[in-house]
C-alpha cells in the first residue's frame, strides 16, 4: 500500500502548481469528500442488536491517541478512536457475555492504542476481565490474521469507522472469520436543510475526509493485488 501511495505522489509531482492547488481545493470541498466517502460508508447498514441474537466477541479496531498526563485520560483518544470505543462499549452492554477485543499498537507513545481504548471502556463500566488486547500488529491485515486465529469459529461483531470497514471486513473474511460489520464514525453526513454558500468553501477537515477515503480505496485495491481478500 505504501508503494501505491508513493507512486500516486510521484504522479502528481509534475502537475503545474495551479492544477495541484485546484486539486487540493476540490478535495477540501464538502461535496467532493462526501462523494468519495459515501460509497464506502454505505456498504454496510448500522449494527442492530435486535437482528443479531448471539455475538460471542466484539472486535474494536484501533486508531490514534496521545497519552498526555497534562490532560484527562478521557481526552487522550482522537475522535476516530473514541467513536469506535463508544460503539464497542454499546455492544458490550448489549451482549454482557461477549469478549471485548481491542487492537492498536504502540506508535510514538508509551501506551498502545489498544490499552488506551481499553481504559476508556473500563471507565465506562466494562470490566477488564472481559477484554483482550492485541497490541503488536501494525496494520489491519496483520491484525486480521492474529485476531481471526484467536476468535476462530465464533460469532463476531467488527467495529470500525464506516469508511475503513469495507477493507477491514474483506481482510477478516479473507482469514475465515465470521464477522458482522458494526460501522461507526461516519463522515459523509448530509444535512436535511439547505446550507449557506460559504459552507462549500474548501476546509481542512474535508480535505482530511477525502484523504481518508482515498487511502481506503487504495487499500482495497492493494489488498486485492496482494491476494489478501476474496473477490
């Protein structure tokens, strides 16, 4: 996947500055980021507890945090990790016998993301005795290999961002895990009322959403090229 992103960067380098600036501006606009993410985020419906009477384990995929002692622990997670953890806690409360699995390795911090997410879940009332942490896998594929081996034969709810979940589901199913998608952290949210014209101006957060969606589209293609997912 790194190779593809590097190739994409080299492809864009020769573009005239004005064209590059236009591309960045377009990617920073809400309609463009919305369309890039929408196809990914609507792949799976929201997880409804009433439709799944039995879940043996809940897998919450990690993202990011900064364990800064100067701020409260509840503020360590970034918004993505927090959204995934809250969905995991919701499902853990709905399935009190289910194992709660957190993934997320150590990256530029003294604690793994799995550990920080587990601490947040514990602060919300989930006992640590129910949790299993996978802290040593550095990408979604490696996590899928380890976690699928651990949960082989079990009914699993897989929690991740709605944009990331299509790739994650493909990788876990490629390892033979019977997983039910539980999407959260939606970015392509369309207001039902008319928006002012200035809301269509380029903004940093929409550029970030576009980048995340492009990252996932490239990730899906890269996983297919490497034979990590079933077509």
